[in-house]
């Protein structure tokens, strides 16, 4: 018996990284999964987004657990695509219990040199995209009348200022108040809403040359080792970047019965970043 037997979870940004980790862990504990991600290029960010093959691998890993999955390519900026994906999953599985608004992007640059496009892409995906995700999915939980749980992926950057991250930090800080407002609105329906705030996580969003250059600007061709050397004091605990599974552990706690009275809260997974 798993903690999430007979439950269904909708996860955005599920093709790789934290989203894939959440999907597989929930499936291992009995949940069926509705998964979306996008392969659209975002010119303002310095790394490649997920591919169709990445999403296919998430499907394979979930099905390997014995659970079912409905996976669609959808951009969180597209309300119609989000609604279609959620509706397809609910039509197949008959319910929705958990929403993990995980999709997001990360770029960097000085605030006054940032392009309009970079600012808007980040706000549209990281903040507005979360609102659209909840708007497309949470009514299914309300209509069923069984209660449920929502976890929004914010960041330690949402509560601690760092140079060169104005757009990202603003989007992640905005998620905190979105979470708190929706926690109040959804409490009468026994739907809990929380945010999770990781420090750096070892995913494609972090592990690329552009970020390495930000941390090691004097190195001609910086590598991950150069990044880790330069960022060794980022966290108080002796770790530069968490693994996706470290965040998944906290997410599963928040959406399980052990977290049944936690709502409107910020779950920090920051390895002492703000100490």
C-alpha cells in the first residue's frame, strides 16, 4: 500500500528535473499522473528546454512503476492547452487530488540591462503560468468535494535577494502571495496550498555554461567543477546543489496525510542559504 493509492496528481514541468522526480515518486506510492511540459524555445534563457524524448522518458519511468500516466506537450502560458491536458487526465482517471505547479525558467543579468523579453518571459512562465495552472486544475478538486493539496515551486530566491536575478526573484516572490491568497480561498474546500523553496538544484536549469560563467567570470571555459568551487559558500551546509529527490521528499510530505494541516506555509529546502 502506498501513501497515494487511488489518487491522481497533475504536474507541470514534468519532462525532467524536479517535475520528473515528483512524478516518479508519486507513482511509486500509488498515484496516477497527469504530466505536461513544453518543448518550445525561449530565446531569453541561456539553456535548452525539455525535449519530447525527455517527456517520453518520464512516461516510461512512471509506467515502469505500474501506474498510469497521461502526458501532453503544453506551455503553462497557454490556458487552453493546460485545460485540455487536465481534462484529458481527469476523463481517463476520474479524479484529481494533487497539483504540483513546478514549471519554471531561470535567466540572469543586471536589472537595468535586462531585456524586456527576458523580464516578460520569466514573469509569464514562473508567475502567471502558475496562476493559469491552478485555474485550469483546481476546480476539478473543488467539484469532487474530497479535498486535496497544491504545492507551488518557488525558490530561496523568492525570500533572499541576489544580484542579477530581478526577474526570477520577483516571479518567485510573487508566488508566495499567490499561495497565501489561494490557501485562504481554498481552505473551505479542504484544499491545502503551500510553496516549496529550494536552494540550487542539480538540474539543467542550473548546470549549464552560462551559470558557470556567472559564478566563475575569470575562468575562460568554466565547468561544473569551477562552478562548485566558486559556489561552495552558497549554503551553510556542505552542499552546492541539492538533488531533485531532496525537494521531492518535502513535496510528498506536504501533499500526504502527514501534512494534512499544513497550508499557507513556505517550506524551505535551502541547506542554510539564508543563515
